[in-house]
């Protein structure tokens, strides 16, 4: 690439050096710190994986115990955050709620020193611990109910599902949800992570860094696609409508949510793992007709899209899992945000370790030496 050549969307332009995760979009490979995502989903869990991402290696027994204990005991939120939640409209999008609350959280723990290890550890723990509580509390309040306090004795995944419904989830549901979180925890320099890096590079505090990332994740081309997929399956309504729906989308040149990826030119490995989870979940707790629609849509979409390198991405099957776990559709993207916190934090730490302010250049396409026209002459 010639110096100064403009690449829309910075496609193929390295924005940083990183050893956190790796994607091979042709082979369909995803690794966190060199470990394949399939192995982490099978053998690890979300908090252990979070430690791996943030601190660079798998924790020893005592390190994991301390990390889990710190998170489990910081799940509660301050009453002022709860008061703030009460003031939001019931129909506010929960992604906007998270963004506002994460910023507010930072006000209670003002920036001391970005080299202060204790401050960094505290912020890391709080951000992982409290975002699920914020989302669940808002969900309860918008239905006119008191928030369900977190339970320290439940795992990270089980506790979130518990706070949403006040029912302890069965172990398979909690385990499957934990795998979903692990799957979404990190994914190289995507839009929200890039946004986190840019904000981090200004030396603002980690709460603001994460709030910026949350705002970027919410868009329908990024994390917001999982919500759009579920709405699309509901709109299609029946397997027999798949063909006409797809034809209409193609003829209107509209994107089909849940398909395509800037990096993957084969099926997203996370979609393959999620599909197995859907099978497992439905085997235990009954089939969902939307799954048949999704399968048929993927089959027909492949006839048209495969030759262009467009395949199902992570967002295509995640919604079906979340729906079965009783998670409302507008919380699908917030769940993505909960999961991505360790990835954002890992990149924030990496940026802090070797920071240089992001300040790209531009290709100016405007005019020069334009004469000022007085308002009376315009
Ligand atoms: N449906 C139909 N056509 C598509 C799709 C799609 N989902 N995705 C890409 N294309 C076509 C696009 O129309 C274009 O065709 P042509 O060359 O004929 O004009 C070509 O593929 C390239 O598309 P692009 O938008 O320039 O490619 P990109 O690298 O910017 O796309 C993407 C990446 C994720 C923005 C895009 O695939 C998309 O909008 N997908 C739907 C939204 C979605 O599922 N997003 C979640 C992405 S994975 C999770 C995450 O990152 O958060």
C-alpha cells in the first residue's frame, strides 16, 4: 500500500501491534493468547478466559481464586447508580443505559494514576463485575420491579441469568451461557476495540474508554446485528417465507443481518460453536421453530453468498441461544457487551504499556482560498 493511500474503513491497515488474539479469516481460526477458541470453550470458562486475556497467561489456582473472589464480591451497584437507572425511560435501549452507567461508575472511582497497579486492578474488577448487575437491574426496573440483588454463590454466568428472572438457571443453561460469553470475549481490532484504543491513547480513564467502546458496539453493523437477526427471523415467520424474504433483500441490495465479516471469508468459527450449543440446548428443552427458519435461511443464503465469501457470522446463531435462555431481544447486544469487557480491558492495558496518541491523517477533498460571502449575499 502506497503511503498516503486512503483505505475506506481502514480495511487491511494495521492500527496496532497486539499479542492478545489472532484471526485467520481464510482458515476460520480464532485464538486468544495463542489458544484456540474451541479449546477455551471446551476446557475453560469466562472468568478464567478473562484473566488469560487481561493478564496474558492462564492463571494459577490461587490467582484465579483471587480474581473470581474479587469479582463475585463486587457485583453490587451503588444506590446512586440504582437511582440513576430509575430515571431512564422504560423504553431506553439497554446499550445506552450501559454506556451512561459505565461513565457514571467512573465518577465514583476518579482517575488516580494510570500507572497505579491497584487502580488498574480495581477498575478491571469493577467493570467485569458490575455491568451485568446494571443491565439486570434496569431490566427489572423497566417492568416496575425491584432489582434482584446479585448472589455471590453463583457463577458469573448463572448469576446474570438469575438476576434477570429471579430464578436460578439449570446447570446446562448456565454452562451454555458461559460458553457464549467466552466466545464473544475478544476479537482483535474490531470497531469497538479500535474505538477503545483511540480513547485509551488520550490517557482518559478506563471507564470512559469502555463507555466509548460500548457506544461503538451497539451499531447494527457490529454487535447490534444479533438483535437484528432475531427480529429478522420473527419477520420471516415461517420456513416457507425464507425464499421470498431473501430474494427481496437481494433485489433491494440490503444486507442480511448475521452474514458477512470483514475478516472471515469462511463460516465464522464462533457461529459453528454456537450452532452446536443451539442443538444441545434444544435437545434438552425443546425445539424452537425459529431455528428451522435460521437453518433454511443459511442454506439458501449460501447458494447466493458463498462465492462472494459471505458466510454466517457470530451473530447469526447467538440470538437463538439467548432466546431459549429467556433473555429479551434488546438485551442480546448488552450480553455481547458484558462478554467483550475483558477484551476491551486487555487492549486498554496493552495500549497503556506502549502508548502513543492516535492521530491519523486525512486525504483532504475540499476547496481552498474560498472567498467569504456575506450573509446578505447568500
Ligand atoms: N448481506 C448481503 N450482502 C452482504 C452482506 C450481507 N450480510 N455482507 C456483505 N455483503 C456484500 C455487500 O453488499 C458487498 O457486495 P458488493 O461488493 O456486490 O457491493 C460485499 O458483500 C462487501 O460488503 P461490505 O459491506 O463492503 O464488506 P465489509 O467488509 O464492510 O462487511 C460487514 C462487513 C459485517 C459490515 C457486512 O458483512 C455486514 O454489514 N453484515 C451484516 C451485519 C452483521 O451481521 N454484522 C455483524 C458482523 S460480525 C460481529 C461483529 O463484528 O460485531
